[in-house]
C-alpha cells in the first residue's frame, strides 16, 4: 500500500501531471494550439492546427517543451514536423486547448515543401503565378548554363526550387551542374529529393549511382547500377558500363 501511495505521489510530481486539463468536447479549428504531457511525463507534446478540411486536421508539431506552453512562448519553440495530418475527431480527446493562434508565415513556409497545394491555399497565393515565376528562373538558368556560367545557372535553379520545391527538372539540372563542379554531396541531395518526388526518373537514378561511386560509396553505387538494368532495360548497357567502372574502382582505388 505504501509503495502504491509513493508511486501515485511521484506521478503527480511529473511535469504537467497536475496541470493537464483535457478540453471536453473539443471541436478542432484552424489556429488551435493543443498540448498534452508526454507519456513519460518529461515534457509536453504540442501541435498547431493549420486547417481542418473534410474532417482532416492539418497541423505542425513542435519539439517537446519542458513545461506546459502558453501562446506567448511558442515563438521560441522549434518546429519538429512541418506538416502532419490526422482526423479531427482523433484530436478531440486527450488534448488541452492552449488557445488559438494562426500559423505564422515562417511556420507555413515549411508546409510548402510538404504539401505545396495546401501551402498555396492557406497563404492565398496564386499557384499559376508562382509556377510562372519558377519557370522564368528555370529558363534563365538554361541560358547561363549554355554560356558556361555554371554558378549563375545553379543560383537560378535554386530560385526556381525555392518557389516550387517539387520542380523535378530544376532539381535534376542543378544536380548535374553540381556534379560538373565536383560537388557530389550537394548533387546527391538534389537527386534524392528528385527521386522522392518522381521515383521513375531514370537520369536522376543513374546520376545518384554516379555520385555514390565518386564519393566512394561503392556498394551503394553497385546496387544502383544493378537495379537500374532491371528498372530501365532500354538503358541497361549504360548502367552495366558504370557497374563495371564501380567494380574497377573497388579494385584499383581510383574512380574510372
């Protein structure tokens, strides 16, 4: 009995245990900031709702906070996940409503990379105008590249990607210029992002293997070139040639 009482008292001393007041019959709306103690009692889980669309709540999450938050303290909180979604009904129980605070421009900025269409909708921008501007930067980059100005081309592709993060062609083109400059790690990041958006991009898939080879990640490169022969049979000879180069690299220690 004494052990049970001691455990109960200790649980009350956990951060937030005595402060948590779940909001009854919570109807989640845009701007709601919700919080609940972490299961281990060592801090608070906090989220902010962007929008509720067709019964689905779209929200961001913050890194766990050591104390129960207030709206005034969220400006200093670090965003953990730029966009998550769950049925609004699932958030109606077990959460405390801290208050209502519309998402800031910086908080919505992260959403652009996760769900561009929702980002445009919530920020009231015109998608066609954004895409048109992105295309203009893309075309300027092409002119720079054709005239040998790689850095300028990279910068223009970067502006296009900043406007429209899912711009696969711009990601690929920037990656190719990074490769020409020997910046294989930067190229690899662009190629992986491109393949995340379009897993069937042959050029990006092949170039990823080439970057891995140049960086000395030979087993990963060999796996890419082996898989590429099956996924893209019309380019099997190209993948096979670089598979041979990768194996030669493994034997000689020098990239082919």
